[in-house]
């Protein structure tokens, strides 16, 4: 297969012409005609011959929509054209078969989103910064664009919309974080201005207003991991439960879950999701209050505490200092799952040190789990540990205790 100027092309080289000067999407700019090697065969033998041709390393393998390998022969309706790569050899010789060239037109439809976005970005922007992945939440595509993408953000949004039929809305996360409820502000890049959506995770439905609360589809494996670790019948306090990705699976397996979130929008959708998923009320109790106050005023045994707020969860650990000092004897220390963002060079040691410092003693973790890398130099970690009795029965609270 050759280009119009008769030079051989390999699959990675087949790409649209660069057009970094555009600011409004012009789909016609991505048309490209290439000259391909082909064989002309009788219609009645076309299926037989196609089966003998290996397409594993086709020049078109990197395209989102590949052109038809079998095309009509305009000069003779009793024959067909079968496209070949330059390096393909025919596994047979036959007088009914002749070789020729044919022009193939590629359009915007053929290219993948990443190929289009690479073409519109200046060559100075590295390939590693080409937008190729994004989070999908229901009908919403959620991007994290960098400064270099800003002049092209509307086109990028439109390309993502065009290339993914299930997506109706494309948004970009801004650096502005809601001061109290810790969710990111969003800007609409393309599509419908509708941020109320439903995500499905492990057969449970989560309805939400994506613009007013926190949700991360990449944590589905972690939600399942915790649900598998906690024994049936346990009492679990989920301090920052959001719309329920930890709480609902645990309640579904008949743990007794106390689910709390300070954000009233999260609380509203938590209640809605309990109803949608038919979670029995005997297994879940919901709260819309400060996590510290909930734990301090909680009566009865807590087996597990979930602290899924990696940016600041460790700041709440001082709630355990002296927590049992005025309670009945015989209470078992709770096991805590505390999430944290840690330095990549030594994420486990970094997290243990931060937690130990906040509690005022060195903890001995049962597990330090690396959840996922969130940035080139940052890991999201989860430390599982039992709160030491020396902390729980301490008579004085840590000097950095809450307001």
C-alpha cells in the first residue's frame, strides 16, 4: 500500500494532515486520499480469497473506522477489488486474479479521537499530552485538560462527542474546588448541558448531579475490594460516604452501615440510590453531618471506619484520641481504612508516618494498599489498621484536634 507520492506507509504513519491553526472544528480538513495496492477478483470467488488474506498488521489497524477491504470494480460489475498492504504476498497464483492500484479516500469518520486531536495540537506539544483517555460517568465524558490544551478545548470536546456515540456531554474539570464539600467545578466543552446522570458499578446504580459532588469511576475495583474484606454482619461507619459506592455494597451484603456525608447533595442522592437499589433500611442508616461529631456521639460498637477522603482524611484521625475515655469498658477498637495521597518514592512509609504523627503513636498497619497512581509523583494509598487502645483511652486530645 502506498501513498499518492508512491512512498510505503506503515500503520503508525497513517494519520491525518496536521492542522494546528484551526480553532473551530472543520471536519473536511481531515480528508486524505491514499493509493492502495489491490487485486481484482471474480465476484464468485471473493469470499474464498478474502479468507486467505492475513489482516493482522493492516495499515488500517489504527483507524477507528476502517475502509472496506472489498470494494466494487467500477469497470466490471462481475469483479471486485480487494485491498492489500504493500508487504502482503498472495498465497496463490491464478489467471482470474490481477493486481492494480486504487485510490481510497479517508475522512473524519475514519480517524480515532486521539489521531484527530494530535493533528490539531501543535507539534511542540508532546505525544504524551495528547488527550486519549477520560472518565465516563453515564452519558458524561470528564476531561482533565492542561494549560496547553486551553486554546483547543472546544474542538477537543466536540471530537470526543463525535467519536463516542454513548456520550452526550463533555466537561472539563477546573482547578477550583468547593471550599466546604471538596468537589471540583466543571466547564461544559460540548454537548448537552445536563450533568444529572447515572453510573452503574458492580450491578448497582448510582444517580448523581455530577457538578455538585465527587464521583470517580476509576475506584470501582477499590469499592469491591473493601466490600469483600469486611465480614458479613459487621458494623461499619463510612465517614465520607458520598453517594454510597462503599456503603451500598456493604449494606447489600448485610453489614450494618452508618453512612455519612456533609454535602447535602451527596446525602440527597445517597437516599435516592438506596431506594433505586432496594437496599433494606435495616442495614443502612444515613447522616448529613460532620464526620467527627458523628463518631464522637455514636453509641455502640463500631467494627470498621471508612475514611475515603485522601486529600485530608488523616486530619480527622485525632477524633480517635480519647474516644473511649468516657465509654463503657469492653468496647473493641475499630479497624480503620484511611485513604491518603502519598509521595511516590516511598508511598507506604509516607502514609504510615502521616497517620502515626496525627495519632501521636507509631501504628502497626495490617495492610498498606496502593490503590492507584493519581499523578506522576503521587499514589493514592489505603492503610488498614486497628486504632491502638492507648489512643482510644487517652485522657487528652491531640493538640491538633478538631475545631
